[in-house]
C-alpha cells in the first residue's frame, strides 16, 4: 500500500507553532503585543500562501485590521447584547460582531456532513499499514484496532471522526 501524504502538513505545523507563540507573547505582557501581532500576521500570510483555511475558532481570535490576538480582558473588550457578541480590539478599536441568536448553530467544519474521509498519517514516523487507515471499516474492526494499541491516546476530534465513520458504514450496510 502506498504511503499517504498530507499536502500541507508543514504549513499546518508552522501555523500551529506561530499561534502558540503569539498566544504566549500576548498573555505575558503588553510590551510584547507587537511581537504577538507580527506572529499572527505571519500565520495569516502562511495560510494564504499555502492556500489552507484557518480553523474558525482560530480565525475568530485574530483581529482583521491589526492582526493582533484577541484575548478577552487583556487586549479585547467583549460585550454581549440580545443576539450579538461584539469583540472590540483595544489596539485599533475595530469591532467584530458574531451572532449568538441560534444556540444550535455549528460551523460547517464541525458538522458531520463536512467530513468526507478521515486519514491517519501515522505517529512518530510509523509506516502506513492496515492499522493506520480508519476509512471504510465497520465498528468491530475499528474497536479491535484500538484495543491492540495499548498506550494510544485519542483526542476528542479523532473519537468523533471514528463515530462518524461508523455511522456511515452502518448507513452503507443498510443501503446494500
């Protein structure tokens, strides 16, 4: 079986690292906010150059005009009205308005319909084998794979993705 490749893995890793640095610098002191905004600016530029979308939660924490990291109480003022959440950047005084009217709203990237295929690219340099691909398997096979891995820790996103795959497999079995 050929080794699966993630096209933008380096870009995603760099964006993650820059966001963590930006967050750390913004929380340390007010003097380091310029360094934080430079790192956030780099993060946005990398996402544009590599043509990768930033996650919606990450995108909402960056000011669109000055690109500094918006942290409530530190460099951002948050007001809640009846149907809106208003984030105001204290550096450039621009506001971001988010609707909070619909309590059950989920962004498209967090909905089950948005997941087409889930691929596991291995951990710490493992080669790609049958145990690494979780697509098109039934519930028993996925459980047996995870029971074989003793110290394997799964994030909530991985568990959710596996549940979506199991639901799809059940639907495919019922259709046939």
